[in-house]
């Protein structure tokens, strides 16, 4: 591939990425749509920019620490109330061991 063709290819890839980023920067909802489309392969990212774009679209995995009442409320969501547990305990006097 000649230098001129490589420059043309890089230019076209850059224009495509700029268009995708313009769509994503309009609002949070648009960012989510673009992110989903890229992850599902509906929007194709040029190979030379794929790593950079994937880093930009990656959701941050920063988890906030829950303290005090927030932690207590988080734990409460796992409590199941009014759960009936049927225990069949054999009568020792009638059981044949």
C-alpha cells in the first residue's frame, strides 16, 4: 500500500471515529446507545482505534464503600421475611435407630 493510500485510509478511519464520538458526547443516553451498539457489533470501530475507543466506552468499575445505614439497608435486601421452614424432627421415642 502506498503512503498516499495509507494516509487516505487513516483519514477515513479518523473521520469515522470522530463521527462516533460526536454521537456519544451529546448526552448520557446517547453514550449508552453508542456503547451498546459498539459492544454488540452494530457499530464497527476501525482496528487502529479499537483499543482506545473500548477504553473510553468501558464502564468504570469503581465501587463505592457502603458505611453505616447504607450498609445496613444493603444487607436488609437479602433478608427474607415470613419464610416458613418445615422441620420434620422424628420423635425419639418412636424412631428405630
